[in-house]
C-alpha cells in the first residue's frame, strides 16, 4: 500500500493501567490476521529522553530492540502480538522531542523566530509520527498518559491536526476507557467514560471507537447509551472484558466487532481474520497437563512489571511442554546459607534474571550454587550468567572471593570485568572503553551475533550454529580466566563469531545449567516460544517428575 498508510491513534481515559499498550498490540494482531501489515509506535509524555535510566520500580521493564534502543515495555507487547519490526523510531518521549527542537534552535534552524509549543513542538511530534508512513498498510500510534494530563496535550494537539493533514478516511481515533462496577448500585457506571470523551472532544478530538474496559458483560442498552452520550456509532462501543490470559484478547475484541469496525471506518476491504493460531494458543494455555514452579531470584520482586518479557517468555516456554508455569519471585537479599534449602528446595527450576548493582548479589550466588549442587535446572540471564561464572570460579576453580568488578572493584579474581577494547561484530569496528570516563558507562546494547558450539545445551535448544540475541550490559566475561575455568569443567557454549566475547556458559554433568550474557526473553513470542525457555521448562518439568 506504500504511501497510503492509514493511521490509528489510541488514547486512554479515566485512569492509567487500563492496558492501552496491550490494546494497541491487539489491534495490530487483528489487522495482521486480516492480511494487513502494521507498524506501531508509542509516544510517551514524560521528560526522560528514553526509559534507559528510569528506575524499574517506577517504570517497569526497559525493552531493548534489535537496533539497541532502550524503550517502553509496551513495545514488548507490540513485538509479542505482531510482526512489526521495532527500533528507535518506534518510541518517542517528550524529552526526546524537546531535545531535538532545542538542538535545532541552537543550530539556528529557526532563523531567529520564537520557538513555541505550537507549531514547533507539535510539528516535531508530527514529523516523528510520519516516520511510520509508507512502511505498512496501517500505523498504530499509542499516546501514553491519560486524557486530562497536562503533559500529553502537545501530543493530542498533533494527532488532532493530523486528521486534517491526512484526510478523514485515513485517520481513526480509538479511546480506551473504563466502566467501573459499583457494588452498592449493582451496575456498571458510564459517567467516567462520558467525562473522558467530553475532555477529548474539548480539545478537538472526537473518538471513532470506544474500547470499554469492564469486569462484566455490558448490557445492550448501556452500549446504546454510551454511543448516544459520547457521539459514536452503536457498533463502535466495544467491550474489553477482563481476561485470564492476555492472549485471549484478540479473540474477545474480535468477537465484539472491533476489527470489523476499524476496517469499515477506514474504508479498507480485507478478508475475514484468521485467528486459529490464537485460539489454539489459548486452549493450550488454559488446559495444560503439567505444572512447574520456577523461582525467579531477583531484586524487583514486588513489581513483576520489571520482568514483563521474562514472565511472558516463561509462559510461552510452557506451551510446547504442555505445562502451566507458575512463577515465584524470591528476594535474593533474603537468601542465606542457613535458609537456602528451605527457600529454594521446592522449586522445579531456578532463574536469575538481569540486574544492576551489588544489592542481593551474594544471595543470587547462593541460589546458583544450590542449583548446581542439587541438580536443579538453572537459567542465568545476563547478570544471572555472570553470577554463574562467579559461583563456579569461587567454588569449583578455587578462586576464592572471585567477583565482578561491578561489585568489588579490587577483587583479586575479576572473572567479570569492564573490557577496555572489544570488536563490535555488528558494525565490524573496535570499541573502546575508558574505565574512568563516561565511556566506561556505555552499555552493550541491541542485537549481536553469537556462534554456538556443538554438543551443548545451547546448540541442542537452538538447533543452529549462528544466532542473534539482544544485549543490555556493561560487564563481560574475562577471557584471562577462560582456560582455568574450562579446565575445571565450565563449558563455553557460545561466543561472538570471532571468539572475543563469551556469550553462553554451561556446566556438564548437570540436567540443565546455562547462563547467557544476552536477554533471550525479548525475542520470545507466543507463537514462537524461545528455544532456551522451552528447554529450561522441559528440564524443570523433568526435575519435578523425578523429585
Ligand atoms: N550489571 C551487569 C552488567 O552491566 C548485568 C546487566 C544485566 O543483567 N542486564 O554487565
């Protein structure tokens, strides 16, 4: 369809956390199921230039794309639900928008004119949105925040203007709202929705479709009332009922006519959607034969949003194994030698996820040791791999107090450290890190190639020699210790193609013990579960049955 990309803008009302990101992803999946191609972008109203530096406690996971952009976790939903390829152009924040306007102003590009929110900021927002034009049949643009916030106003003004710029038939506004159930009245209430739409209309946007979050069926007369009060078509009030499994959403939105209404409103003729694969996934998800309990030993245990992709990847890994994966978050600061068995003994498998900083590291090392000594499947991701190396160095290779220089700058055995020079095999260039300058802080971000060695857990899982996975870390395996660790039985099962960077380690004579320097969870999809997660769950399931 080339240049005639049509745009769907998704806004949210009433309150946050209604699942606007998921809704946008689901809209994408439904349109793909009809044979259309989609692009998805998220516009975030906060001032941080990107979420890279934001505290996971506040913001949840940072999702990393192939091109190394650190993005909002909603992009993870987009990738899991659609085939859209995502990168740095798919997430803009207010901070990034202002940053580029101010840079232009400093360069004199505004020729001395007064630089203002309208038109300069709004024009820059429109320019970013239009990056999605021509890439696909449909571009879905999600506006972060809630209608009524001061912060999102420039974004709303920009999308309001775009309807006139692009033509009515090419633009659709979908508003996600809430119908709360009030127990004392015994009914769902429409007033917050009415107010939210009123607010939206007061800034010039008339929504075309309302997606109404609710915990129960919306009666037909209530739908009619919402349509009347909010000035939308009767068939444009779509029920978005709570679900047990997020992968049911394409099915239930479709059932209430969402995709039909979208294509009709945008004047697109498509085939009926093919949703068999979603139905199949949901059936398998809901009725598994087995159950495994995986312990996630980490830091952000109270806010599981910080491990969004990880949780999903574990659920995906359960499907081919016919298993329900139960997750148990364990605070590594609470693990000590005395309570190790009590805390970890009942788990089918142990996973140490990515993380930064020294807090709780010793507890994670204890968990890795427990898994190694008790034949419990262990999956170490990024920091979790580094932990496995430290544990092995200390307790098998006799390198007492071995550590990462991230946690102990002066350790005698820096088995994990900041590499001063390394070959970037994505660009073919040498990268340098000056440990004492800003550059020392540079993360290795995005997709890097990795070559696997045969006869390893990794090779068996992937069934391929060359793979590519996404990274987000500073520290690396220290090759000076490669020989002694290998001699004692550490298996280096994956490295960068030229061999300079260790990417995966394993131990032999164990049911399944693997640590990878990258984040495989970012690439797992419901229809394409990640091989390492599938095999980790398989081994954990076997452990349960043997136990
Ligand atoms: N803190 C470690 C590093 O920077 C691991 C990072 C991570 O787990 N994402 O190398």
